[in-house]
C-alpha cells in the first residue's frame, strides 16, 4: 500500500477514517504524536547509554 511514491487518498484515507471513528479524534491524535515521541526518547536514551559505555574519553 505505501510502496508507491505517492499513495492515494483512497488507499490511506479509510484507515485514518476508521481510527478517528473508533478511537475518537483526540485519542487518535495523542497516539499519533505520542508513540513516535516515546520511541524517540527511548532510543535516544539507549544510544546515549551505549555511547557512555563505549567512549574511551568519557
């Protein structure tokens, strides 16, 4: 579905419509913003921890 350079609204639209209707627009927005932010924070912390362990200077 998302392998095309520009997926059409007919392919992506129904999923967004279903999520907004089943979760509600507020919860869908919180999930859409929250999980990437959480993933970014967790991977950044892990990378900082691994760098601190592997760094010979620090």
